[in-house]
C-alpha cells in the first residue's frame, strides 16, 4: 500500500531562505493531503501512489500573485475560471484579487455584508488556483464593516485608490458618486483615506490576533495632477499612444501620492502599509524617502512584471494601457536597479483581463478611449526568472519576490516555500527554454497582450496546487481545485 500520495522526483528546489546564487540541491518532494511531508533525495518510488518526474527542472514555490483583478471587466464566475487557468499556466498557485463596490466588478453598491457573500458565491468552484480578496472601503459604512470582514471572512488586507477623487478608472470622471456608487453626500477624498486608515488601525487594536497581518494597500497617483496633465497632453499633437498616456499621468503624480499616503499613515498610527505597482524612479525614490522619514511604518513596495518587461516603445500597441502607465525605458532600468538593490518587496502581475472588444474603442489608436489594464499572470514567473538571470537576480531572490514575501505580509502562512508542513504549491521551471509570447497560446480570454512577440528565456512546465497537478504538458489538467483562503485563522 502506498504511503505517499505524490512524489515529485529529481527537482532542483529553490528556497527563498537559501543563500543568494546557491546551487539548488537536486531532491524529491513527497506530498500527502496537499501538504509537503518530506523534502529529501532518494525517496522510494514504490511507496508513492503517483510519481512525477521533475526532469532536473527548477522547483520554485508556487507564485503568490498578490495583485489581480478577477471580474473587473467580465462576469466574475467566468473570469475566475479562465484567468485562474492563465495563472496556473504561469506557475501562480495563489491569487490575491482586488474587489470593490461601484462600476465594473459586480456593478453594484451597498454594504459589504451583502456584497461580499455574493463575490464568494460567484467565485466558488471556478478557480484552478487558491485565492483570497483584498477589499476597498468606498464609503463610511464600509469602514465600520472592517472588523466584521476580518472576523467573519478572513479578509485582512484593504485598499485605497487615491486617484478616484476626480479621475475614473480610464481617465476623467464627471460624476464620482455615480462611478463609485456611493452616497451623494459622501466624498472619496483625502479625508476618507484618513478615516480608512484609522478604521484599519482600530481593527488592529480591537483584534490583536489578526494585527500582524492586517494591512492597507494604496494605489498612489494624484487625481489633480493627472487631470491637469491630461488636458496638456491632449493639446500636444506630438504625443500619442502609450507615451501620451504616461505623460498624462506623470511619475511625480505617483511620488506626491506616496508622500501624502505616508504622512497619513504616520498621522493615524497605522504601521502596515503596502505601496502598490510603483512604476517609476520618482515613485520608488519617494517611497524610500518616506521609509527613512517614518521608520516606525512598515512600508512594503510592490512593482509589476509589466513595468519590468515593457516600456512605452516596446509594448505591443495601446493594449498596454494600464494604471499607473508603462513608462520610458529609463524608468524600467531604474526599477531593475531597485529590485537588485533589494528595495522592492514583491513583484506581481496586476492581471486584469479586458477582452479586445471592450479594451479598444472605435478608434483603436486612441489611448484615452481604451480601457485600462491587461492580463499577465502567465508571464510573471518566467519573465522574472529569464530577465532576472540576465541581470544577476538569483533564483532565491525570485522566490522571495514572487512567493515568500507576499505570503508573509498577507497572512498566508502555509504558502511561500518548499518545506515540510507547507502547502504543496510548486512551479517547475525550465530556465533554458526559449519561446515567444503569443496571446493565442494563453488560457486567458483576453485575445491580445502587450507582450506579444517578446522572447522569453524561461518557461513554467508544471504547476501543482496543494499537490494537484493543474498544469502539465502545456495544458490545464482536470477540474477547478482552488479554495478561498480566509486569512488570520
């Protein structure tokens, strides 16, 4: 009788706590009940019910992609299914996806006591990877609901979109209340942001068992700056496409918002702050300055794989429109310098599937009409492994940036490494594979990608979610196995 349910043999295990550039040891991984029970070489094949030959590939901890947007442009049940398939294709085994009331997503307002159970029901049974949600308090009632969301549903991370004050998702917004579906007497502004911070901190104090992992994330752009610069750019006939969009949302807009957010964190005594998808040297510079100014605030700095791989010239068309925008090559190089200097905490996809027919308006060249956001979870791990190797980023650092660090911050304490007692979330990577990105090869329903034609030099070959072999032989395998992860319990 088999004593091991799954044995993955002959893999070179990459651990986030191993020394940088240490040669990964070739070993076997034994799994029972979705949990890693032994990591050692020479384990008996005869004692295993299922044996998967790892073929000497690198075994990374499954990616904890801390920034996705399931359901933003498509019905949530269908989007959960297709975009989790794309995630598994790229070695993502856990997706943390942002959700809010208002236009897009479920297209409804109201209290989270009513809204969030609908979200959970819509996603249930459809995901091929494990998942959790970050929630955005859009109105004062939502702030009051934070303790309920923590205790009842295990939601321990919340978000502020700083640019929604007078900017919509894609550009100017004439009616904030209509877009956000909030009470007309309320404002989504700096005062609201302060009160959200106070609400999260109050929850930390009232619920000490959750406090270490209760955090607030911020999308840092300044609405007033963007509104003014959008007018300037639209009057400049020399600017078009992604460069025009980047100029309309300039890097100093990020830096200013980071500075404001940081002072508010200091003022409100909230120590756990995540600065999301920082896209430029000015944004990173501001974030690092604020960390020195307020050392009692535990800032974490996030960037996306899109901002590391593409710029306004190399991205394939205005399908690369995203917030904050893709930047000039100088900013891409600056981001890599900060990654290599260990000044970035994690790298994400910011995956937001927007189908071709919705993404582009009648004029496919008008970047200000196009919708914001694109998918990319498929390319997160292979992109970082391949491009990182060229720049001196070790596999161990990749494992920290894509798995260990976000898992620790967001309270996913059984995720993040390959070791006994942890979930058997594993991505096998061939670091020598050469291939070209084609949207047609993706499991996503997006139909295009700003990475079209990019040459990759690493590839995910297999993905395991709690021991389930969900991706193999270039295809998604079986039925959805993903579970909702209530954190802090």
